[in-house]
C-alpha cells in the first residue's frame, strides 16, 4: 500500500564543512564541538589522544619523528630521486600515519626542518619528537622488550582513526534538524482540527401520480 503524500518541504542539502574538518585535524573532535556535537567531540578527543600519547609513552617518547636524510641512501621513484620530505617519509613511513593526529605531531615536522646533527637537542622542543641518534635507536629496539615497536603502532592507529573523525566533521551529522519554517508548518498542521467528512447530497425524489386518479381517467361511469 503506497503511503499518502505529505506537504512537508524537503530537508536542506548537506553542506560540507571545511572549517570543521580543519579543526578536527588540528585537534581530534574539535570540529564536532564547533558543530555543537560536544559529547561526540569530547569522545574523539579523549580516545584518540589517549591512544596516541599512550603509544608515545610506551616508546619512551622517542617513536614519533622524521629522519634527517643527509646520510640516508637515495630513494628513487619512477627513475627520479625523491626530494627531502618524501625521502624522509620513505625511510620512516610510520610518520605518514602519525601526522594525521594533527598538532600533536607537528613538533616532529619542526624538528625535521631545523635538525642539526652537531647538536644533541633541537630548539624549542629539545628531544621531543626529534630523530634519535643511532646508538639510542639501537638501544630502544634492543632493550625495549617490543614496547617501542608496539608504541609506534598505537600512534599510527590514532592518526589513521583521526582521518575518520575529520571526514565525520567534513560531512556533518547524519541526522539533521529540520529548518524552522518546517517545524512551524508541522505544528500548524498538527493543531488544525480535522475537516468534517463530505456527505454527498441525496438524489431528488420524483412524485408519482395517484393510482386512483389514473384509474378514473377513461374509466366506466
């Protein structure tokens, strides 16, 4: 049985929210909070940051970084040597997943940009997200009891999951509120009394001639 047609206007088209997507890249869940979905935004913020920083803690805070490419072998793609950042990511592809966590991974980009191998620490952030030297890296991998490797896996998962958070903010909520004019239209329709049923008019009655008068006409005296 087909449903009866309604006079409700259609919902407005979905508007892609670039600003909210950018905010959720900057800080996970910030775009959802900007859109008014505070509970969902706080859930994303707490869950992804807990996963990311717990992974860093497991790796002694030394598993999120981009390597300096000066002493690394060349990487070729389609017959051409890859430039600096692409070469660095090809030698440490994990950062390609970690960077999607947003501002929490930006110190690694800064440390790569200002890296000076003649110094033990970098400016501003010190050793935080700075490439460890070969001795320290070997010590982490040899004596870390697999915690170091598992830690960077957690950080990569957190970054990749934030891609879904960014898309959620970009596309907006699945269930949208109807526009105010639709709400007003619906309330007026609900409050109006139902129309009375239409009764068709009765057919006209044709009077019949009296039987006695018809018998006397042309009858015997």
